[in-house]
């Protein structure tokens, strides 16, 4: 293994869950008259409590006191039947030459569920870190700092793979190199953004060489 730690976000980065998580809002809250795509753009990477607060403010509706449990149950159901890994993730993980882990804003139970359903769990073992472990949510850098410490790597030798702007902000605030995954066709034309998981090992190799040259 090369001395570079890869820290993966979960939702929208390893598993194609953003659509399902936002579909659950539409399924449970009839007053939401926005498309799944618009909800994804608004809420990608955000803390769930902040999303709930925004929904209440935006639509002028008070959510039931037990809505979080109802919502998580609906997401769990959708995951069970529809969740898929991001295209190319499994093949990429098979060839990855660097230590890697997951650092997600989701509860650990959701992380494990997503990885189990998509048959990715064996790649990660117990190298799973949740915002709920430490009470820190992106864009605060706390989760990535925690993951780096648990993995035994200094910050300059950590690379974060994210799909959200708040995640990228958290990584950069932590002093880590960040790559943004985007399904948009033009993504590879942008700096530090890529659109196909098969490109990731080569990108990491370039970062590794760059860091070795500087040391």
C-alpha cells in the first residue's frame, strides 16, 4: 500500500442514493411540489436536521415529531429495492493501491445498509466514520480530521473524494486535497473534478507523485 489515504464520502460518491433520499421526501410529504432533481441540488451533502428546518420554512408546514424515524424507514425501504453503486465504483475499489475509508454525514446504520445492499461492504470492513460519532457535520472539517486520525495519516497525505460542495469545503478547511465526483459530462474539463470512477486511480497516482516530489 502506498502512503496516501483516500477518504470517500458515501451518498452520491460510492452509492447512487441522492435520488432515493430525496424521493423519500416526495413520497412522505405531499405538499412538496418540486422535482427530485431540484431537491438534490438544494440538499446535497446537507445535515438532515437542516434539511428538515428548510422544508418547514420553505413550505410553511410543521413536520410531525416522529418524522425522522418515518423518513429513515422509507429511505431504508428504497435502499433495499433500488440502491445501486455508482457506476464503476466496485471495479475501481478492486484496483485501488491506497488505504481507504468512508467518512459520511449519515448514521453508521445507514452507511452499513448502503454498503451491504450494494455489496461494497467487504472493501471497507470497519473503516467507516460517521458525523454522528463525533457530532460534526460538513462543511465543518471535524469528520475528515477524525477519519484521518483513525486511519493514522497526516492531513497532507489524505485525499477526500466528494460529490457535494459542502464536502469539498470541509476537506479543504481540514487541509486535505479534494477531488469532486460529478456525473456531468463536462466534469473532466474542470479542475479537480472527474466524471468517471475509472479515472480515479490515475488521478490519485498523480497526486501521490506530486506529494512525493514535494517531500
